[in-house]
């Protein structure tokens, strides 16, 4: 009894020390978002989605704007971290009008008070991203710029929702797309997801906010502990990502939908009525699919989006040493590695420039 009590006291003291260290460390790493403009795209079901616009110094009339969408449990900092590694600011420097979006429940996106009554705080699903968020953002950007179409960039979940939308709806107003490490199929990922399903049914939210205060001091002291898994050993970069690019609370309904996909082996809507894996087959606009070279998942789940795409103009790139790159990029560092501005960002910029109308 005394031993258990002592262990509990030690654990509580250690937790208090870590949280205290986090409170001291965190303010030094909070980042601004120096966008030229901030907008809100209104969805049909009452969300205002945050948009951050980066205007090029010399706009080119007729050149389509670019929408950039982050991955799961992330936000705008996924594609716009800081002056050293920001895909958005790199594209702006190449003459592209960039719009960084945030999905519902992420970053600066908010449910409107009038439409939020009676809804739970974490009640959104991946289907909502596909059915509501993507079309609302595209419509807003088209309306604000006068463009007929937009380029789409999506990392991970940001690419999945484009596949899903193409399967569920008429193909949106997309001029071309670049998708990085975005799964297009769950067939090779099929397996049991019991723990995730149990958690999702018991708790409404996925809580990175409960982990980050403990993880931040450890990474600050020992940045190399994250390198084997995430490919990031730079202390400032890793601490900045933890405290800026990860949302504090995610929806367990998204988790449950992913668990269903894993257990069924199908990338599909929550009710099973729409097979999102049909999306690539409806893509006729130019498509660039980029895959991380060092991965924990089967490469085919990303490559199949390229293989199945109906587009005549499509390309697949794997970012690995074997393919001529300086490192084997990971899912996590693909957009934030030291070498990303020199090796990865130009691939994306050149694709959009080559496929612009002007």
C-alpha cells in the first residue's frame, strides 16, 4: 500500500514538473500566421472555415489560385510553419495566389452560434469534410478571385477528401492537384481496430491536448528521440510543430469512421453508401501523387490513387534516396524537413505553374 502510494506521488510529481516545464517552454515557440488576408468560407451546415491568403508580389491574370489543405489532427501550420519551411510562402514566391484552409474543428474554423445549437462539440466526421468543407472552400476562393477553377494541394487527409469528393459528387472545379502521402485505398490496411473503436464509443474527443504538455519537455531535452519515427531531430522545429501544428481536440467520430475503414478494408462513407475508392477513377484533371520514401504503411495505398486515376496527365514521385533525393522522407517530415524547400516544394510549384492557364 505504501509502495503504491509512493509510486503515485512520484508519478504526480513528475507530471507536475513536465507540465510546468511545458508552460515555460511553450510561449517561446508559438508562431504567427503572417497571411496577407484572412477569410471565412461558410458551409451549408453552419461552419465558418478559416482561410489564410498569401498574395504573390506580381499577380498573373488568369493564373488559378491554389488551395492548400492540411492533414488529420493538424491545421494551417502543416503547410505554413515558418519562414524557413512554408509551402504556402514558397508558392507565393513563385507567383501563385495561395489559400491555406482549415477544416471544421481545426485551427481558426468555427461553428456559427446560430447553427450550432443542439450539436455536440465534436460531432463532425470525415464525410463532413468531403460533402461540405471542400466545396465551400473552393466556392469561396473562386468567388473571391474570379477564377474559374483552383489548383488543389492536399497532404494525407487533405488528399483523401479530394478522392472522396470526386467519388461522391460531380468533380469539383479543380484545374490540377498535388497530393502528398494520401491513402486512396484501405484494402491493404485491413485489420482489427478494436481499441480505437472502444475509445471512440466511450469518449467524444481525441485529445492531443493531454499529450503535448508531457511530450514537449521530453522533445526539448532529447530531440533525437523523435527522429527514428518522424524524421525530425531539429529541436526548434519539433517543438514548434507540437505546439502549433497539432490541434488540441479532434472528433472521435472521425476516429470511428477510420476504424470502420480499417476493419472493412474499404475507403468509404460512414453509412457505407459511397465507395470513396472510386474517386481516383473520376479524376481527369492533371494529378501529381507524391509518396514518402520511408513509411510504416504499404506504399501501394498511396500509389493506387495514381494508378487508378483516369487523368491522361499524371505523375508519381517517391521521395527516397534510391530515387535521387537527399533523404528518405517520412509522412511527418515531407513538408517540414530542412531539405523540403529545396527538394519538395519546387516539385509542387512547378506542377501548378505548368498546369496553370496563364
